[in-house]
């Protein structure tokens, strides 16, 4: 039987990370409520420090380390939001951080990680090269690996977003979160069902990287054949740990097409006036585009992040 | 000597409109503070009801009408945010509203006005046709004209945004607002200088519709030769009333180029995660792009609205 962090570990994570993170607001839109027939509560992790929920797990993991372990620093491999979150949280704790980034990652992401004070280590864009680079740092420095999702401290940290959402919305029937490696969705499910057992939790996943949807159907961990979705934060695959939790606690996974991701970004931009990244739009699409029957339900949606390069969308005239 | 509404009229407007509008939040960005060397306080009128500050003036004007006058309804000519605001405020008061809209206005704007319950009257896209259509309604129904800016009740209503901003930010050196017909900027200047006389107020205007900049230089009301700026909310020109107030109270007008408007939209989107319309980006550009020396200053910026058609920016893949 899968376990994952307990609700007590999630409560401890809330206390631990409270001084370092924003308690983000919950937004509503009268017009989106009207058009869906639901009450939709959008948890604005795009407004979180570093621009995504990832700072919750990273801060919980890094601030959990005993002082003498922390002093040797932390390492991770991620060119995205988790890399920036580890860099930020390590600086908050005053310890060194190394972030392994593939050579082909966007320069802007590399710069963000360096801006937060981490040492960026370039590697080849393969899993083997990334893992080797991280291992080399660990052997050389004694740094601790902060995995993006396969870690109960990370899952407990990510769970705190849903815990805040459920409290602030005051009663929900359904919570939607995006799924990639499964840390956010697993934490969301544990938090929701521990706080209000009747809440249903549904994951939203790009159809182009639907390993979670296939894994829950087949009953075993599936891989992605392709990972070219615009939702660049959702290209990872479940681990045994997150798969075990999702299998037990998640009602369903809905798959979102590429054009639906863009449509949800537009709707959230036009109605809520919020910039969200495509990964967050995957969760919003689950509620906004008729993918699920949400009529008359109180639905929480974790808008997981807001980091994207708008030069792509707002070209110069 | 120009007068405009008093600070007491602005205080009264706050009380009058409080039940109908949002007290919008003030956002900050650590990275924008770092990059400008200032403390920037963004007043989020993009998150206001109807998506812009215009609801403040419209609500103040419409709720100021004596009952028997109000009962005959209100009329305005505007295809943009003021039209939607008048429609919304009239519905709140339970009275009829007619909004004259040029035939060539975007269908989405027309639909928004009709959604708020107003009767949309189409006219030719000329000032003469618009005014004739409004006059016809007034003669037929006895409705009251709600002018978008040439009205002290409107100016007092728009002033309430700056009043909230100054209170919430806790002390400012400089306030920036966009200028078109001048209602928002005039109200901002009166509110700011009545509440904290040392605050400087600067208007921001598209270089392509710079009548306010030219009027303040020449000392007489100037017209715009062209009005093809992307900032579609800033194409109107000052009235004698607003010009008089600005001449007395505004330190300067800065002109913003089209590419700077887009750059400011991008920066606000990427750093604050907020969707703002080009007119609001004009004010943001004043602080963000080195147009003014803001180093070490506490600067309030009125993000006037967030209504735009994102299909233009987020095309389908």
C-alpha cells in the first residue's frame, strides 16, 4: 500500500515554509462561473515566489535537512521551475546549490537559476548525462540531491498549496491539478482527502505526455514516447512512489490537447487577467472546456505557475 | 482657475461606490524593483469589475443621480471600457442604459456591453453620428448623458483608485497614470495632492496620440492628427475641464512609443503575471523603461485595465 507523507507532515511543512513563501490568493471570475455553471476557485501559484508552486517542496526539503548536512549544499537537475526553486530556497537557507541544466535549455531559464545564486552546471540533454553530472557534484561536495518529485518531503511541500486552497475556498467538491512526475497531484490528493474525505481529486495531463493516464489504466508505470507538448513543465513521468499514491487516491486523469492548453491560457488571461504557463493551463482546461462535468460543483484548480517567455506571444509590432 | 472635484467629493465617491466595486490589490515585483532601483506599487484596476477603472466614475455618476432622473435611464457613446462600465453600473442601480457604439467596433466589445444589460445602438464611426445618436435617445427617453471624462462626478470616481493606492502603499513620491480624455489623470492628481501635497503626478501618453503633451506645451487644447495607437483606450483628447486641472497639477507628460507599450505589457506579464491592456502598459512603461528617473523613489502606477482580445496574442498552434 502506497503511503506518501501524512497530513501531519503536510501541517509541519506549512509551518516550516510559511516564512519563505507567499500564501497565494484564490481568484474567482463571475463570467467563468456563469459559463461553466460551477463555482471555480483558482489557486494562484503563478503569483508564488519564483513563479511556481515548486518553491513549496524545495523549501520544505531544504529546510528539513539537519544543519551539518545542509551545510554541504544541495544539488538537483532541472532546467525549469524546480531548478529555480532549489536555487532560491538554498539561498534562503544560506547554503550552496548546484543545478544541472542541459545545454539546450533556454538561456532565460539558466539566467534565472544563476540569478538566485546557484551554480549552473551544463550537461548534455540526456537523462544519463544529467544524472552523471549530479552524481559527480555529490561525490565531490557531499551535497544532498533534491529530487523534483520522488521524495516525501517534496510531496508534503507541494501539498500545502491544496491545503491553503481548501481552507480559503471554504468547502470544495473537486480539486484539479496538473500531473507530470506526480508530486503536486499526489500531495494535493493526500491533503484534500485528509482534510475533507469527500473531495474528489482529478489530474490533468497533456495528451502528448499522457504516461499517468496510461499508467492508471494499465496498472503499471508507463513511459512517454514523445514529450513535445507546449506544457514544458509536464514532460516528466511518474515514479513508483507517486504512481502508488495516485492509483489509490485520484479519481481520474483527463487528457488535454495542445489547442485546449492555449484556449485555457487565453480564457484565464481574458477573464482572470492572469498570466499562467501552459502547464497551469492544463489544469484550468479540465474545468473550463467541458472535459469534466463540473456544473453545480465547487471546484478548486491549482494554477501551478506563471513562468513563460512572452516574447513568443507579444511580438514587437 | 481650474477646479474639478474636491477631496470631499472624492471621499463621498468612495463611500458611494464601495458596495459596487472591488478595492483592488496593489502588486509589487521584487525583480522589477531591482531592475528599476525604485519601489513600484502597481494598482491593479485590471482586476476591477468590468476589467477597468471606468466602473468607478460610471458608478459614482449614476448613483449620484436623483431617483426620478435616474429612472429615465442613462446613455453614453463608447465602444470601450466606459460603455461597459455604464452598462454595468446602470444594471446595478436597476435603470435602463443605452450605449451608442460605432458599427466598426469589435464584436466582442459590443457583446460585453449587451451582456451587462444595456441596449446597444449602432452608429456610423464618426463623432457627429455618435453624438446625434445619443441626442436622439435623450430626446426620446429623457435619459441622462454620462460623459466618459468631462464631468466632475466621473473625475471624482476615477480619483478613488489613486486614493486607495496612496493609502495602501503607505507613502509615495510619484504617481503615474495614463492620459486620454484626462478624467483618470485629473482625478489622480487631485486625490494625490490633496492627500499628500508632496506627491508628484506624471501622465503617460502614447506618442501616437499625444494631444495632452502638446496641449501642456502650447498652453491650448490640441487635437490628435492620428489615433492609430495600439492603446485603443487612449485615443480621446482632453476637454477644457480636464486640461485646466492637468495644467495646474501635473508635473509632466511622458510619451510612450508603440514598441515600448508592448515591452511594458510583456514585463508586467512576465514579472507580475498580470494581463494588462495596452493603455495600462503606457503607464507601466513610464516607470519600467527608463523614461523617467525613478531610482530610490516610491512610485505608484495605475494599471488602468485588462481588457484585450488575447486571440491576437495567443494564436492556436
